[in-house]
C-alpha cells in the first residue's frame, strides 16, 4: 500500500507525508536539544535530512512506514515531524518530535493520537510499541494518555552515543464495537 498520499487532519493539525519541500523546516528544528531523549542524532548538514526524507518516501511507497510533517491547520506553521514505522509488523511504532517553540501546547499528544487512530482504521496489529526514555515526561504522558502500559525497561545507546534509559509502553488496539 502506497502511503505517499495519506493526509491526516485533527482539530488543530495537518499531518502531511514528508517530502523534500519540508527539508529546511525539518533541518532547522530537529536540533541537538530536541533529540536529547531520542534514538536519532540531529543532522549537521541538510544532506542528512534529505537522505532521511528520500529513504522515508521509499519506505512509504512500499507501505512499511508513514512519515509526516506536522503543520498548524489554520496558520500553516511548521510544528514538527512524526510517523509510524514497522507498519509491516504486528507491532507498529510511532515516533514524534515537536519544535521547541511549540512545546507545552499538547501538539505531540494530538498528533500521536491521530496517528494511532489512523493505524486503528487501516491495520490489524497486536499492539503499538512506544519506547521512550524515562526522563522524557512529555512522551510518557502521551503513551499513558493513549492507554499505554509499561512492559519492558532497557538501556539503549542512541546514534549520538548517549545511553538512553528506556521504558517500553504497549498501546493496544481499540476494541471493535458491534451494534
């Protein structure tokens, strides 16, 4: 299933498949501070961002993942980036980051909720795996808001060489209601 044309809208946000036209926004806002509790490292050159976008689009075309740039629905302001990887497994994995200036407005929660609802409508899965660093309270709150339960804890070295203290949340599909 080709995912290059997926559009997800919420009350305040528009999630649009990532593309080269968003590279400058992504490169500018995906900073060292933003990646503190994340696996990827921040790009030092825009070519790294462009490579990520190219690989993401190839995987979206194959239906393996969805990667989206996140914009404010009415102003068009770039808010961040997110997605769901491992769509070809029974444990898809969402990820999100919100630019520093937009923190504290619950955009991350709104975007991850929308991604989960999209997965619920389009895929059958056992659970969504949502690993976060224990110190990343905002991401933990998102997982818990979505009904996530902790199932595993582990240490993981990120791409910058820092050790993350991870907790794995599992978020289960919504039950099907038959009327």
